[in-house]
C-alpha cells in the first residue's frame, strides 16, 4: 500500500460517494476503545455550530445530517428533491413556487412530517423576534402557506432567481420546536429532524455524537455512529489524527503535507467557494482611506500566498467569487505591484516616516488585524499580509483572539475573515458588500458602502434573466476593484487527511463552513461498508 494524494479537478464532475471501508476507531471518550467496527466514523473539525436549530440558521447550506430541506444538492451541486417529490413548479412571473411534499416521511421521534412543519419553519425564521442572523437571505418571501398536508406554496415579493437554492434550508418539527423558546429553548441543543442521523450527545467544545435514524425515509444508514470531534487548534487536530484518535480531519495544507508519505493515510483536496480576506473597516481612520485600501490591494502578493501558505492548494482571490466561477468578471484580477502601491500612497499624502511607516497629518499608517486563536491558516495569511503591507509602508499589527473577543472590535479593527457559498453569486456578494447588511451579524464587516455596488446587487437579486444578472455582477466586481472595502487574498481548497482504509471518497464544491455537513462525509448516509 502506498500513500496517495487525491485531488478533485472539480467536484462538480464527480459521482456520488460510495464507500468501501475497514473498521474505524470509536468516538473518543465513548468507552468503546479504538477499532469500534465498520459502522463508526470519527472526524476532527475546527469549529462547532453555535446551535443545531435551523430556526436560528443551522444547516442552511444543506447536508446537516439531522435535517432535510425541501431540496438538496447532488455531487455536482445540482438541485435535487429531498422532502419535496420534485423540483418546484414556478409561475410565469417568477413569484410563486409550489412544492409537492413526500408522503410517509417521519421525524426521528416517529411523528409525521407535513406541510405545516415547512410553514412553521419559514415563518419562524422570518419572525422579527427570532434571532436568526441569516433571515435577510429570505427577504424575498412574502408568504408561505400549506395547501393540505403535502403541498406548500411560497409567494415572493419579487422574482428571486436564487430562491430554489434557498430551500435546501432544513425543516424543523413544529410539534417539538414550538413548545420551547425559539432563541433559548432546548430545540437548539436537542433537535428533532427528518435527516439520516440523530444527535445522541453534545459536549460543548469537545464533540458531537450521532447515531443512525431508524425512521429515515431514505433507509437507515449503514454507518451507525458518527462522531465529530471539535478541535480548534490545527496542530492539536493533526496530532490526534496521527495518534489514531481520529479517522479523518480537515487540516491546513502545510500540515496535511506531512501525511503525503504516510502509508496509512491519504490526503484529499476539495474545491471550494471558501475565501480568506482582510476586512478594512470604514470606521478606522487609516483603513477608511480609499488610497490605503487600493494600495493594500496591490501590495499583497496573492500568488506567493497560494504557494507558501496553501502549499498550492488554492488560487488567488480578487473578490468573493472564485476566478473559475462562470460569474467571475474577467479582467478584475489585480496584479502584485508594490511600486504602484507606493505611488498611490505618496500621491494621497502618506509619506514615509523615519521608521519606514507612512504618515499623513500626523497619523501613522497602522492598524490591528485579528485572527481566531488556533486557526493556523488564518494566522499564516495574516502574517504574510502584514509582511507585504509593511513593504508598502503600512504597519499591520497581528493579534489572535476568540470570537467573543474579536467581534466587538471590528468596527475599528480589521479581521482575517473567511466566507463563501457556491450555490449562487447572490449568497456571497449581497451579504458581504451590500450596505443594508452593515451591522447584521457577521455580514459586511467592513461597513462597505458603494452606490454602484448596492444598485447592481439589487438588480441581480430581483431578476431571473441570466444575462441581466451576469451584467450586474460584472459591474459589482469592477466597482469593487476600483473601491475595495476588503483585501481578498485566496480561495482555498479544503484539505482532508483520512485513514487509507476508506475507499471511493469525493466531495461537492464546498462552502466556507466545512464542519458537520461538508467534507468527504457530506453524504455519509449513502456509504456502504466493505462486504
């Protein structure tokens, strides 16, 4: 047996996963010891969800394991029916979507799934009292109503081309969830869904454990137990993988490289929409200066970042959309041009000081850049960015902190952020760049406001014509190149290291969130153990 590195040229060209495997180790701390059998899998991820309730945003990209949406994505990221029996019927004006629902489906507690659960889920998310930071994603919904037990009709305020993509959103149990407070109740930690797995325990900050749902409408999964170990520190995750505590894990490319010669492991790289960028808040007296933002856009060496930080597992980023996306505006790529960056700063009045850091009106060109503690990939991006900025005469102080420490500082300080959703360009561009999203959770952290960008995002969101949308998104990206509110750095491939006893692994094009739902285990319920 030899170690192998498997790269997906594009996950959109691949078939669904079929697994043939050998025994996996049991969940750490479950008392079964290593080698728990062919029906178990333990993986390590960097983050855990804040909630497991779809009413508060959990699983909105699909593949939540506990829940199903009306629709789902296949391996090629094409929409397919899930709780619906077929894709929706759309009215000529593009404002009415009708879904026929699957009969005989039950929740994991054995109670029937009906149209009332769908209505409850969407109406609760849209309720002003619900603390769902993503409710703006359903802004187009005017009403949702049940027609009998197995039909749901959505009426939209305007034609929204991406609406069907939004209906991968998981459906909650009205009977269970409505009995508790939507924001603080037990449904957030003890959910009941129609999905292939049921949560058996959640030790916050440590692990989530699942078992197969015997009532699953698609058939009980063969992989009986699934454990997700939450290990924020990349180095610790790599160590636990090497010790045999994990069957698989996501790792930064530089750490995953060490396993390429390991005969017991193989590395696996998935294409994604996941990007890394630096927020440049308009509330900071340095980063609010357009000249500083333009200079930083040119000073950063993106190709060097891909080579050194990502070990080649990714590509340069010039905005939220990857350069290989059909929606990417060709010609908006920014070169690495340090001389031009210095010239822009000089013409704007930022002159080099004695220590090489530029000064304007007595103010040093300096600001703080935060990244999340334990996230080696963000740390490496932040340090490389600071190094490039210093060459242009801008002093970037890199700091680490928890989410609780970092979030309150972002009106003034910068952050090494990550985001990305592959389903539709609206999902990335609108929350990141539209001024209406300023102050809405983790959206538009730079407080970016550009009139052209706002106008064209609205045009694209409200049209079903692909040509109109493409033209509008081109204008958005060209305006962003002239007036950057962020420094976009890289689009990263997600790199996984997995025991070599598993076979046939592949993945979808992945979003930024790559914990429970995404990864080679995106359709774990379809895996089959080796005979």
